[in-house]
C-alpha cells in the first residue's frame, strides 16, 4: 500500500515536471519529493517517471495511472470538504426583530431557504413594534425602518438617509445596489 503524501508528490511532479517545482508547490524539500516518488514506485512495483536532465517525464505506466491519481485527489478533496462542513455545522437560536409587514411578505421565503440550508438554526421572531436593543441581547438581528438611527443597534451597519428615514444594512441585494442618494433608491425599488 502507498502513502497519500506519496500520491500527492506523484501528482505534483506530473504537473510541474520536476521535483524542485513540485517541492515548492507542496512546500517540502526537493529531496522529500524525490524520496516520496521512489517510495511510491517501490510500493507499486512500477517506474512512474523517466528521470532526464531536463526534468521528470511520465512513463506510459505513469500516464495510465495519472487520471486515477487525480480521481483519488478529487475524492480526498470531497472528503475534506464534508469533514469541514460537519465541523462548522450551523446551529442555535437567532432572535430576529422586525415589523409585521416583513414577517408576512419578504421573510417567509428567506427563512424557508435558511432553514433548508441550515436546519440546526432556530429563528425566534419578534414582530412587535417596539425597537429592540441589539447590544443588550434582546435580539440578534433587526430588520426595521425608523426615524432614529442611533445606539449600539446600528453598529456595524451602513446607514443612509432616504426620504427622511434612515436605512441600514450590512449588505444590499445585488439587484438594487447601495443607494447614492434618495432619487437613486427610488429608481431601484
């Protein structure tokens, strides 16, 4: 059996044509790459490269194994992504405060998509007209329209006066863009 790092060295040398360039790509020494290629060839009982003055050239046997080695690399990447995804699985409760109109119009499809993508997240929805202080922990996210843009609840958001009101958002929908002035906003809605 062979070591995964031997296979990584094989792929890097096949791609770069030299143990020096492969070592740089893998962030190991040239000697380590050469040793790994030799170990893989011994484990397989097959010569994978012709060693030439100008670099390494795949043998017919190495050429035949290259697509399979690339498939192993791809499978290892998929495995690593799955492990990473499980390690950072989202979960917990998020308290969202907003107006009644938003709970009936724009939030249902957004929250449905959020639930499908992250079933471990539980949304507590507060649709009262009372403004909640995010800094005090009464809510985690606020989606509000107000005449007063002040306090810690606005920290980290970009606010912009629009038609006598303040608009705040960490991001804007790409279709609307960020308004430069009230007339710009009026045209994008």
